[in-house]
């Protein structure tokens, strides 16, 4: 059983090398309830922290710190990590429900 999981992780890591797939993975993970930081951590670790840090022009320790759950990265840092996937943080207006309109 461990072999199947290992094969799956290896395959996922290869697929995450494709930026379009990684972008779709990030969006799906966030849709499923992961935080942006958690989703980025999965993708960046699969790609390789050293390789990813070189791509975004950040020191490796800074990337590690930004994706670690004990740290709270700034919006600027998260946007810098999201940039290779052609994503950025933003706000969206949520349509008001009937109940909240009446209040």
C-alpha cells in the first residue's frame, strides 16, 4: 500500500512541474478548504524549494519560512510566490443573500 502512495506522490510532483497544472491544483486545493499558504506549501515542496526559490528570486530560507504554518507571510510575499503560476491574491464581492438584504 505504501508503494501506491509513493508512486502517486512522484507522479503528482512531476505533474506540478507544469505551471498550468500547478495553477489548477492550487485553485482546487483552495476551493477544497486549504489556505493559500497550505496549498503553496504542497506545490512548492513538490517542485523543490531550492529550485522554486531560484525561480522567484528569493533566498531558500525565506521561501521555507513563508510556507511554514507557524509563520504569517505578507500579502506581498504570497503574491511573489503565486506569480510563477500567474495568480495573485485579490478580494471578490460576495452576492448578498436574501436574509442579509432584509436586515
